[in-house]
């Protein structure tokens, strides 16, 4: 998923919030919220010297903060799609799944690596979105955090690391470090 900025609004007054509006697309549809693209967009804007305090997506306003190299965004669990949860016995069981076995819906498979410290191994398959397997799914991380009611350290896909913090009710922070992988054209109004 590649975020495309639909507009950026930076106020010059002291203490004013910097706001960027973004839209998020999969190969099959536009999403009201997605964690991976919002974390990446927050990081990308900061790297270019135009950090945003708030990202506006169709689902609502997302708070942005940084803790060192980790970009954090806050979202509501109700913004995420419905997932078919697949709790498995071991990380090896998660690794053994064949993406071809998932032909519809949104499926999130996970197993505890270390339950005491909240470490999960996961994979996400969303064929209805045109995604055979998603390398990092922040929306699923938000949803599983609300479901389990605790902070998590998730390793997803080939090794993406996603951190979550349960802030209470349905508000969840999702974060991670980001690296620039490819150039993407972005239109800013």
C-alpha cells in the first residue's frame, strides 16, 4: 500500500498543529484507515522536514508522535476491517501457512512467541483487497491489540516489526521504524 498525500496544511503560528490529509489505496480499493501507510507517511513527512502532528484519513484524525526512530500513530479499533482470527500454537505454524489457501476475506494468523512480554508472530492475508499477503498490517495490529487488551510487539511477514500500545477503550497506538524502499510520486495541494 502506498499513501498518497491529498493535501498538507502547515500553520505558521507558534503552537499550531501541522496537519496532512492522506488517502490510502490497495490494488482493489480505498481504505478509510491503514496503519502501515500512516506510520510510513508520518516518518516520510518528518524526513523531508515537513512533519505532521495529525494525519487526516477518511476514518478520522490520527495523532502522530515520535520516540527516537519509532514513528507512532493513534487509531481506533472500530476503524479496522473485520478479521478472521486464526490463533495458532506456534510461530512455526504461522510460518507454515500457504497464502493460496486464503481466497476471500481478511485473515490474521498469529501465535505467541513470548506471551509474557506480548511478543507475537503473525501473517495477514486479504485477497478481497487484492493483497495475497501483507508484509506489515497496522490495522490488524490495532485490532488484535484491542482484542487482547494489551501492548504488543509483533513480527509480521518476512520480518516487519510492529509495536502497539493499548491506550484505553478502543484507542491504540501503532508504531515502528521505517526505511525508504522506493520513490513514490506524491501530489500535495
